[in-house]
């Protein structure tokens, strides 16, 4: 994998992680001592807003890891093949 490809994966992962953390923090602000129906509904509405970034975060992590692992494995086999002549 090229350095620019690695940078793109890192940036995608960073954005997904930042979105995930921000969604968690937004939901966290709704966890208050206010147990009114309005407060509970706001908290319930926040959950789907957190689930999408969570899914994106883990998909990005998995895809990035798989691509990096595949790239490293290819480089290893290529270097071993060149060593053997």
C-alpha cells in the first residue's frame, strides 16, 4: 500500500472515530437527573444518532485493518519470492 493510501485510511479512521466520540458525548449530555418524559424521549432519540457513527467506526477499522494486513502480507510474500530468486 502506498503512503498516500495509508494516509487516506488513517484519515478515514480518525474521522470515523471523531464522529463516534462526538455522538457518544452528545448522548451523554442527555443523561441527567431530569426523568421527565421529554428528557427520556430526547435520550431515546439520541441512540440512533450514536449507532450510525458506531457502525461506521467499526466498519472503517475493520476495512482499514484488512487492507493494511493484506498489503503487509503481499509485501512479505513478494520480498520472500525475490529472496528465493
